[in-house]
C-alpha cells in the first residue's frame, strides 16, 4: 500500500484516560476514531525505561494489529549543550528511551536537543552534534533500530532552529527529520501566514535533505501563542486568533506529495488530529475535481 499521511495524538487523549483505558488499549481506540499514529510520552523519564518490557511489547503488538504508527517523545530533561555531567546524563536518558522505543517498535524517538545557556551559540550547537554522534554510535552498537528525531524548537534560547535541525540530520547517522510547525511559527514570531511561507521551508528541506526525507517527515502541529522570546502555549485549532492555519500546510503536503506522520499537540489531542485529517482529505479531494 502506498504511504499516506498519518494523524494521531501526542500522548493519551484525556477522554481515553477518563474511560480508564490502559496504554495497550490506545491503538484500538485511535483506530475506532479513524486515526493511525500515536506518540507515546516518555517525557518525565530518567536514565532507565519507565515501562515494563512486556507492556511495551504489548503496545507494539496492538499498534501493528490496528495499523497505528508509533513514535516516542523522550525525556524533557535532556541538554546536550550543558556541562559534561549534564550531557552524560542526557545521553543515558536518550539511550533508555531508545531501548524502550525498540521494545514497542516506535520508528522515531523525538527529543529536545538542549539550551544554548551561557555558551556561544555555535559552540553549544557543535557540542550537541558531537554528543548525538556518540548516542547514535552507541545505539548502533546496542543494535537499537529507532531513529533519533531532534525536534525544531519554539523558544529562541533552545537549540533547534530549522537550519540546526537540518544540519543534525545531515551530520548524524540514523536520524529522522522532525518539524514542529507551531514551534517554527513561534520561534520566528509568526512566520506562517500564507501557503508560500510553508513552501519555502519545504523547498529548503528538499534541497538539503532530499525528496524522501521531505515526504516522510515526522511533524508536530497545533495552534500556538508566542511572545518576543517565542513559544508561550499550545492552543486548539478552533482558537482562530492563534496560527498557523493547518489548511495552508495541507496545501503544501498535497503539492509535494508528502506523507508525513502528523502528531497533534493541541489541548484536544485526538479531536484536532481528526480535524487535520479532514482538512487534508478536503484539499486532496478538491484537487481531484480540478484534474477531472
Ligand atoms: Zn517536543
């Protein structure tokens, strides 16, 4: 079957929790909502996996049975640009998450690379790249299959501009491109106002990383509020005073025949994931009619 754009929530939707669902129930419940991706949240984890291997295996089995693609969001407590001991602890956290990601068969481990802190930006960034090369090599020696997915970040003091994410993907082996469009929007104080603004980013990615990396990118999306320092808060898609507008991105997904995995990070996770899916379906449908 041809690849298609997948949609799903970042973490377990609030309604599933109210229903008392266990993690391994999530793929089936998402499938019932016509969704087909799930980002497992390991955001509070330390230096050891905080899920039992048998439970991770079970989640993986259920995901495969229901054709739900799994990804994992690693610990928030990662800073690859910090002091030596902070960097070493961060590397252990990434390896712990990657180990559990492999247990469940997640295809990418998304994470936040770090903070510039007191370092000069270029130096901080180079430190991150070196640390990631070491993590990647260790993952290979442990035979871990999950890809490393450093995410584009929304605040100006965080490592993770579009250019930095592209460079990491070029320089570190076994990486997967992860773009958080809300973050890019807020880091650059509202850059996505029309289709052309998305197109510029997509063309740059294609030029630097190639067509396959472009089409198969992993995305986060939500409406976002920002101030002069960048990201402030994620919002629901219906809160129209906050951008970016998913319809504009959907046009570009159709134009470039992309099939991203689209993870919704709005407060109404699965509800907005479905809205995005419907929006893309409408865009694709209207093009068919134009061709006929
Ligand atoms: Zn994130």
